[in-house]
């Protein structure tokens, strides 16, 4: 089924070589779209204004990222293509975001110009960027309701033709669930365990109620300062439900006030002017880049080995037509690597670099391929030193690119040696640059714990353990937190016990599994 979906997706883009693809580059974003230049420029400008607005309202700010750390946004065409790329056939998927240390990605079906109502696909993008910015500027894990409520609050932004931005407008995309779906109480919002235990199979008002509570606490004079108090209690270690009771008082009273707020006749909002934008540079893609773009999007999304083998002949055909286009040859190197063709990936990367020594993706793909070649080498130290050369070159080109920092660390681990102090510092610098990458957090937390820096390890793990959609990675992070809970800071722990703790179910997990088994047995 997945291969069929890929075939259909590529068929939808069969005329892409004729498209006039454009790139819009700004301080925080790179956008690729087949659209009019004026529309793309307005969209890129709105994104930068939104970034500035979120910084101003939240009181948080980040440094301008390294070029490769900007979020890359691909505009793919329509909702069917989004669903195929996301591998989720749900009709509710209107775009998606992938946080990565190597460069975060977002996929949206279309873009709209300023002055029109923000459509749902753009709202999804703004929601995810709010997550990205808040995670990048915070050192503590946010409870799920707060994370989602804040993202919904900012994502309801509206853009005016005079350049001002409205933050805190009504979340009209949540109106249906707020008035018709199963209600989620304040208590269940604050305690995610209670929410999960009482959650039914149907659609509920979780996101809408999270938005409503956040909006209410921001704008209600009688509640002013309570959200900050709640957050301060959380960061000092108070559980969310207890922190809520201490900060907000009687939750039943809060519940009644929240319901009255929902049915109020007017809603407050911030109108922000004099926002700092960014210069927008528009560049038409070359004929080769335009031809390979639909294939490149699929590759960047991530492919299985089978999908890579299906994609490869199509990218090879484009590369044969554009042998001197560095971006096309770099895309070929990525496709060859994904298909398992290590030597061919290196050849394509070298061709890209010969055409353009600044082609970042070529350095990355050559580095990946050389690391794969180094696996199991009889002379690991020399082989991994050589494998680092593309990453060293990339570091000279872009000093704050995260991958040279991460792979310096990995060059020690993968050859079975303890990392040098410089390599550990590089890993932690990478985490500073890309705190939203959960795999990177896990890697850094394991190193911190193995060094005996248990308190920093706990802080690093918390956003992973409490991530709303963390899956197995969140489970592993939770197990590590449990393992570290009773150990004093400064206790040296080897990597092997940490890895074992990450794989072993906790006592709480075992008890829950036993209870579930007993329930099943009773039903039978």
C-alpha cells in the first residue's frame, strides 16, 4: 500500500518539470512553492511577522539560526498529496512538521496571501512553529495542555494588510469541537493521566478546551499572574494538577468561569504593530531543481528501503538530464544512500561538490556514506577520521551546522571509544542549536548521565518523556527518568546500564500491563 501511494504521488507530479518553482529565503524560513512571486513573498513575510509576534507576546526570543537550521517548508499542492506524504489517510491531516537537528521540515498543501482568512493548513503550520519556537526557548517540559493550548493560541493569528498581526483571536477551527464534542474538564486537562484513563474512542474537545483555558488565563484580569504562578510551580517540581490547584484555586469555580467565557459575546486579542520582519530573497529554481523537486520532497520526508528503490530510477533519470546541476546531483546522492548504494552516493556527492563547493546536502550525504563504509573497519580510528572530512568541510562552511557537531561525537561512539571532552562539548552545542530534536536529546542525556551529571540529564530527558506524541521514545525517556530518580547527582553510571534501563519496563508499566491482562481475562 505504501509503494502504491508513492507511485500515485509521483504520478500527480508528472508535469512538475514544467513548473516554475521558486525559493523564498528569510532569517528563519526557506519556502519552496510553485506559485506567483507576489504570493510567495507575502507568505514568507507573514511567517517572519508571526515569528516576531510570538516572540513579543511570549517574551521569549531566539538567535537567528544558521542557514541550515531554518525551517524548510514545502508547498506540495493539495490535501491528497499531504495525506500521502504524511502516510496518514485521515481527512483531518492538513499539513505536518518534522523537527530535525539536520534541518526541520514542514509540508503544507497551499499558501494564501495576506488579507484573506487564515486557512486550516496555514493554521497547522503556525501551530507547529509555535511548538518549535517555545521548545527552542524553554528548558523545562510543558504539560500537554499547556503546550497545545499555547500553540493553538498563537496559531489563530490573523495578518492585516498594514503589516500588523492579531494574536489571540478566536480559534474558529476549534468551534465545532468546543460546542459539539465531548467536553474535557479542567482537572483532566491538568492531569494527562486522568485524561488518558477517561478518554473514549470518539473525538473530544481537548485541543479546544486547552486553547480556551490558555486564552482565559492570559486575558482575564481576575486571573492575571496565575498562569505564571502555575508555570513557576511546575518548574520547581510540583505535579501539574497540584500546581493548578495552588495557582488557580477551586477548579470547579474555574470550570464555571471557563464555560461562561466560552459563551461570552466578545473576545480579547493582541494587535501587534512595528514588528521586526526579515529581508525576503526570492530565487527561481533552475530547470534541474524544478524537475527534481517533487522527488526531493518525497526523499526529504523519509523513505523505507523499498520506497527508496522505487524512487531512485526517477531521480537518476533527472540527474542524467542535468549532470552539472549541483542540487540535482546532491539529491541523487541522497537517493543512492537511501537505497543502500554507498559508493554511488559518494560519486554523486563528489559530482555535486565539483559543480558547487557550497552544496550543503552533498557534504551531508557524503559524510553519511563514509560513516556507513567505516562500520566494522579493521582500522576504525583512521577510517572514522577520514569519514569526518566532509563534516569538517561543512563546519568550515557553516560553523553552526549541527551535523558536524553530532558526528564528531558519533565518530567516537561508533568505533567503540569514549568521546573526548571536545566531542562531548560538540554534542551539547548541537543540543543548544536544536533542542527540538528528541533523538538528539536522548543522545545528550545518555552522555550526561554516564558522566554522572544526573540533574542536567533529567532536565534534558523531561521534554522527551512528556512529549504529547512521543511514542516509544517518550517511553524510553520515562524509563530513564525512573532509573535516575533515586540516584544522587555525581554518581557515575556506565552506558550499558543506561541502555538496559531504557529497554526494561518500569514497575509501573508492569503493573498496568498486569491490570490490563486481568481486565481482558475477566471480559473473556
